[in-house]
């Protein structure tokens, strides 16, 4: 039973982790993209459609591509035309939910394609840990690899330093010759691809079917997780898994007949998030160091 | 495009879903849904009813709908916009729209309002309607107890309102009529529609040893999890057979078409009057999907029960029935009144756990 619980925690946490990781990179470059939910849901419907037509792996690619396309739309408006990031992000979410509903109309009521797990030989034979960590779907492996990759990129490479510089002081970065808009576009695109993958996980692994509004607010949770993790990739893993664990634990507690009000249990993940945020916010210096200073501010290079 | 705008309204931006008008002065029937029309469950079935109205009356009617309208301040605004835009009859299809429907109805006495699953008719232009889904739940309870090997079913519940509690009680009454010791594990997901949470709840229940799943939420996710894990399950609101061809035992199907046709017809003829309708298997508002994936004798018994409920010889809520704590609720042969059933807020004997407040 422990194994079953942990497996469902992984399934619940992976889309949050993927979407939040993408947003983290975008926010590190100073762009607040509130369209995560919209990019996710479009990724979800694209993945479902491609998987129906050409199988699971095509679905994964289509999800990533669709999320990326949505992100480019956002970049064109919010970065190159310098519209308000908040308003554009919200519009992207509304647009995404609408477009996905429209595109998915004929998929409602169709059973989906479930992506087969990739079983790693030998390692998956390790008792207990093997089936949990080495017989997973591609999204789980990707999420872990991307977290490690992003952590290394942001804090150990010159390009990562540039990206953070753009997020902290775009004018200064511009002055020393860093292409602010190109850097930000790249970061936003990465965010969109990750959100698209997170959406694809929903329709290919979590619940292999298309239903409108299948994301059910997960994009917003991913946004909150970025703050929760104070823009640090490794903390994101802790946040996503804590959130996933609390979500799953409440159902097991109920099924076991433990007498705790179910509304309280439903609220637990959010209460835990608030608690951690309060603890983080109480350390002002820490918050100052990690928050991208120019987050959400449009940058127009003067010529 | 219609859908896009509807979505925008749900998120709090004003706008309208407006298919082209057909002929001169058609009657305008408008529908407000709590979920997306593509949920393949509750809202999907209401929308099927709307399409039935279009088919029946053709050019005489024009229909509109708003989907994913949340139960709260948004609902009142959405209903009011409909009323202002010239709708002749407005169907509000979720319990949580009850107060908003009555408030708007007071301001628009010439518009007819129809609220599903509620009980407040504060103005002469408000009717209520509901279906006796509990009749179906009694049948699936019987099937569950007959098919289950572990003697334990999992029940994925949404919100602790009388409608849902009535369903749980009816399910257990059916189950106890076959196996008096039958157990049910209930998980509340506090949502009508969240495929991910419903799937998680299903996995948790299966992990704890139930071998039958039933749900009072709107998505097909639990059926799919049951199919993956190789246990049996019951569909909800629509026929979910395609999501579990070797899993679904039967499904309680909502059919709102006949009622919507009758009520819209009454508006067209000018004969609409306030009413409180609570129909079930007999009238066709509730239907059972084919009895599949079970031995023939259990299916035969289910059909028998269905027929008995239809012709009135069997009423699930007939005494002797005790409340959870063992006190008597209904004496031998006594039937629960409609009011008691509509306000039901306690479990019957044999169900463990407390109802969340």
C-alpha cells in the first residue's frame, strides 16, 4: 500500500513540478507569465489529439510544441509589444481554456491513449525503490532531469548568470550588451514547453482522456509553488511533492475512516503552502536576494 | 466562438453566447451549467436536453447556454444577463444556483425560471425540478453487494448536500437488501468536477481493498482508474461504458430531454405554471445503462428491481430503517415523505463515519 501511495504522489506532483519549473525560469528572467493554466490546457488537448492519431510519444512532443506556441504568443505581446504582463497572462489563460475546449469538442467521451512507462532494466529490480523510481513514465524522468539541469544552468553557467541579470536589472544588462528581449523570449518559451509537457502528462498519464478544463487549476498552483520555492529549483521539488503528498494523504485518511473534516483535509495543501510562505517571508533578506528584482516590469530598449 | 465567450463570462467578464436567430420571435430558452458541456457527465447531459429541445421545436425556439458558471456571485450576474437579454425561460442546473435564481426571478416577473435540484420557489415564476437518482442508486447498491467479493465498495462523493447523502443511503439500502454486512468507504473530494482528484480518490480507495467503485462526481476518471486496476465500477450521469468496457456494471443516466421539451412547450403555448417536479425511472428522467460484466442472474435481479421501482411496488426508503446511531427512523412499512428525502442529512445504520458539516 505504501508503494501505491507513493506512486500516486509522484503522479500528482509531476505536472506541478514541470509547470512550476518552466515558470520559475521565466520569472528568473523577470517575466511574470500568469498564462500557465492556459498553456497547460492547450498542451493537454494537443497531446491527446496527437496521441490518438500517432501514439503516445507523438502526444508528448505535440504537448510540448503547443505549450511553446502559446508561450511565443505571450512573448510577442508582452515582451516585444510591451503590453502588461499580468493582463496578457490572464488573457492567455482565458484564451487557452477556450481554444482547448473548442479544439477538444470531438474528443469528449473518447478513451485516451495511456503512455507506457519506461522500465529501466536492472535498476527497476531494486526492491521498493525500483518500481517507484525506475519504472516511471517519461514525464517523471524529464521533471527530475530538468530540475537538475535548470539548477545547474541558472547558478553554474554564464548564460544562467545573464538570465538572472536580465531578471534583476534589465537596463544594466542591456547596457553591457545582453539581449534582454531575446533572453526573456527564450525563458518564456522554455516555460511554455514545460507547461505543455505538464498538460500532456494529464491527458497521457494522470487521467488518459480529454475533458474540458482538465487542468482544474493546477496551473495556478504551479504559479504559487514558484513563490513557495523562493525561485530556487531544488526547493520546487520539495514544494511539489509536499503538495502532492498532502493531496493524496487526505484521500487515504478519509478512506481509512479517520475522522477529520474533509473540508479541512481538502484545504491542507493550501494551508501548508501559506505556512511555508509566512516562514519564508519572515526572513526579509533571504526573500530580497532570491526575488527577481524586475519581475513583471516590461522592458523597452531605448535606441 | 460561442464557447470562448461563455468561458470568459464564467471567469467574470461579461459577454454572450448567441447562436443566430432562426425565425420571427422564437421562444428563447436559456441554460446555465455549473461545469463545461464537455464533462461527459452532469452538464453534458443537461446540454443533451437542450439539443433535444432544439430538435423538437426547430425554428420555434432559440437556445443559449453559459457553461462553467461558478456557484456564487458569478451565478447571479450570469442569470441576470440572460434575463435582460430576452430569454423567456431560464434553466439553472445546479443546486448552488438556488438563491441566485430566486433573487433574479424577483426582478424579472415575466421571465420563467427553472431551478434544478433545489427546493426554493419564492416567486410564482420559479419552478423546481429534480430526478429520483436514488432509485438508480438502490439498484446499483444491490448489484454491488451481489458482485463484490470483499464485501466493500468505495464511494467517491462530492459535497455533503441532501442529494448526495440520499444517494449514499439508497446505495446502502440496496446493498443491505442483499448482504446486511456490506460496507462502504466514502471519500469526499469537495468538488463536482476535478478528474485528477477523482482519480486520486479512486486509487486511494482501491489501495484500501474495495473491489467496486461508485461515484457522485461528474468525470469519467474514476471509471478509468477502476478499469486500469481491474475492478468493477458504476458510471454516473452518462453511459461511461466506453471508458470501461469490461469494468462498467451499469450507469445511472440522466435524461433531461423530456422535461425540457415539456416546459419549453408550455412557454410556447402560454400554459407554463409554477411546479415542483420530481420524476424518476417511471417518467424516464432516470434510466439505467445495460447491465454488463455481471452474471446473468444478478442482471435479471437488477431488471426485476428496476421494474418494481417503476411500477411503484418497491420504494427504496420504506421502513424498517434505522438511523446511523440505531434509533428508529422509519417504522415497518412506513415510507419516507418527499420533504424528509429532500432534506436528508443523516446516514442510515450500517454506514460508518460522520458526514462532514
